[in-house]
C-alpha cells in the first residue's frame, strides 16, 4: 500500500500540519481512511460539508451539471449562477451578488467594494478596521486584515489600509475610526479565533456607528453563514442589516464556491470592470450551491442546527463534573467550542482521532465542533462517548502525572 503521508512529505509544500489520517471516502457524517478505519466527522471540512459527505443532493447536482455544461466564463449569461443568486437575494437582506471561489477571495472583493464606496462617498477613505484574533483568509490583504501576528510577521510588508482592534469592543472601533476609514470587517462569531461569540449589542452598536460615520459594515460569514449558527446568516441573531457579506465554506457544501452579497446602495459603487473572476460563478459549482442552498432552506437546517447545537452543548456540559480544567463551553448552533484551562486541546484532538472522531483544535486551549448540519442526537451521543474516552486518555493522565 502506498504510504501517502510519506509522499506528502516529499512533494507538498510544508505549510500545514496534517492529522495522521488519509481520508479516501465519506458518507453522511462518517469518513474512512485508507486502512478502512472509520471516523465520525465533527470537523466537517472546516464547516464546509453542510450536508455531510456525498449527500445525494450534492452528488446529483454535480453529475447532472457535469453532463450539461462544466464551464463558461462571465462573458455570457449562465443559468445556475443566476438561480443561485436569486435564492441568496430572496433569503437575505442583500440585493446583489458576486461569485468567487473561496473565503479569502470573497473578503478581498468585499474590501475592494468598501474602498470603492469610500472613494465615492467618503472623500477617498480606504482603511478597513478589522479585529484581533479574527480570521479572513490567506491572501496578502486578508493576512493584513487578520489580526494575528504569527500570520502577519513573516510576510511584511503587508498591504496598507488595515487596522486591527480588539473584538467585541465598540469603543475600540470608535477610537480607530479616522477620515481614512471606509469600513469595518467582522465575523459575527470569531470561528478560527476560538469560537468567540460577539455580543448582539456590539454588532448593533457597530451598525449604528457605521451609519453615523458613513462606513460600510462587512460581515465575514464565510464560517457562520448557511445555517451554521442556528440562523441562515449569523447577522440575524443581532437583527442588523450589514452592507456587505462574504460567504464561502458551507454555501457549496464542500465544493470551492464563494460569494459577496451587498445592498443596492453598497453594490452600486462597483462599475463594470472593477472586479472579476474566471471561475467565479462557474456553472458546475453554482449548480451545487443552488441545490445545497435549496436543501438547507427547504429543510430548515438552521432550526435543526439550533436544536442539535443546544443538545450538543448540554451533553458537553456533563463533562464539567467529570473532568477538571474545563474553562468554558460556548457557541451558537453547530459552531461550538470546549475550552480547556490548559493548552491541551491538540492532545485531546489527537486522542479523539485515534478513537475515531474528527475534531479541530483551533487554539491551544480550544476544541472546535463544526459537524455537518444534518447530524442527529444519535451522532451527538456517539461523539460524546468517543470524546469521553479521548478526554480520559489526556486529562486523567494529566492529573496522575502531577
Ligand atoms: C475559512 C475562513 C476564511 C477563508 O476562507 P478560504 O476559503 O480558506 O479562503 C475567511 N473567513 C472566515 C471567517 C473563515 O472561517
């Protein structure tokens, strides 16, 4: 049998620390590695696999569209793209859509739109305020927007025009606002930063501040969008209307698809030629996005994620009495975190992998759960019993060792 982990070490750029499993097949909430071992998948492809692995809706959309038309450029009108755009506009507070291929690209385009808006409406203002511990992607500009020194330092100088301030502090945004500011870029919940849930008052305050100063409010919903947090869009929890929203991850259920949504007023800043993409809006990807979004909406996966997320949190809370050192359990819908007092999240995740459960340690202390939106209580119970064994391996040993 080929040792794929060795091949990876030889031919791939060494930019990610992978978990020691070569996944070759998936079905529903389960994935299998090349030795035949099965895993319960609570990592969900970084919250992309909204419908789980190889859902019939997704596979059928791919097959049917692949037989009909895989690619045409945006030099032409294309039906799946327009059908998906209609769904997004009908089911959000936004009026217009631009399609791209990834989250970083969606945010990058959103920032371009904010700059163009600042140029027109705010005397050439171009600076975007974003938050410390946020995450917006890996392009140079999005690294500048991502307030994490270890992502930024190796790549100096970064593009100018970004200020990083503390999350969940309206005062910090007010203090950073100058004549140069054109917009604010925020996640409604910081996903990779540790599942940090913003106060609803914070988002309402930022909205009011943006209105007062004429700034555009960009919601990065690459992770929180598409029913993940128990509402179709994360901004709905606070009842605000952002000007721009960036999407990717769940919108395609696991195929590379991203989108920028904007209100008429914000979108009007773009003129023909200002932005574009060869693959953005590709018929194959948009056919999948269209059918995934329809499924998510028709089956109220947002309501489902809310209910199952509450059940997951309640089951996780049982660990508080069983294990010492659990600092916090938090989240919304099916974006949930278990935080440890000690920096042992990685050890727990590795132990869970060995026991057959895929999880993610998004910080040294935080274990993140972002399973497919289709999971049921039965899957939660199974994950809890596997995690129980994993925690026992790590945390009891820690007690015995001390
Ligand atoms: C994953 C993520 C991104 C980056 O998405 P890519 O598709 O990897 O470029 C941006 N913002 C948030 C909030 C994310 O979770």
